[in-house]
C-alpha cells in the first residue's frame, strides 16, 4: 500500500538527487575537509521533519506510534518509508549486537561515478543519527564505512551510541576493520 507524503502539508520538499550531488561537489571544491561537517549538520537538522513525516506515514497505514513498535517492525517500516521517499532501499542488521548496520545498494546521496577516496554520504549520517536517535534511549552517532561514491557496491552505515562509535572510529584509525572493532565490544 503506497502512501504518498503531501509535501505541501509537511516540512519537506522535493529535492533532486543531482542537486545534492552538486552541493557536495561544490563544498568539497570550496571548503576542503570541512564539507563533511556542513552536510552532517544539515542532515541532522532535517531529521525532525523526516521523522514527523514518518509518524504521519505510520499513522496513514494504521501502524501505530514509532516509539511503540518493536525493533523488527520499526526497522521494517523505516526501510519501506525511506524507499518510498526516494532515498533508496535499506537493510538493517546487527553487528555483534553492538551496532546496527544500515546497508543500501542504491542510496540516493551516493554517486557510483563519484570516484571519491572516502565514504561521502555525510548528509545521510546526520539524518540517520537524528532519525534513529528519536526512538533510542540515548543519542546515536553514525559512521559510513563503505560508500558507492568511493567505489564500494553499497553504502554501509554503522549506527550506535556515541561512545561505541568513538571506540570503532579510534580502532579503525589504528588499522582495525570495523568488524574487528565491533567484536572487541561484543
């Protein structure tokens, strides 16, 4: 059952994928490494409106309130919502029961022809941190570890508490894989 979001009655607007890609390219060109922070902050700021639309989307389906859904049902609805909103397909799985993995082989922010040397879906990392954090018991952080823009066949985001994500980041900076870093905490 497809449920369209009425953009005129929400805090959302339609925004072409090409525009998001052009914005990222211009920020990389003009700000160097600082571009990631700008996009993350913008994504995080949009999380509230996206989550409000998710609530409306759930209500239109008679699915209940996001906070009352069990984890599996919440993840199923969230993946369908993002797909219907044009962001792409998602699969959400646990990694060592420490973090959630969010995978997409067709994520809208990525550019398979981008040729970037690093993951670059920074708008999405901010968006996911706010969106998924709204039903978590503590604020969440998100780290993209694979990206179609840097040659991977998928975008892969790790979602977890700030403390866990800091540990993963530090271990990865020291040469560990994210799987090894997460296994340390299991």
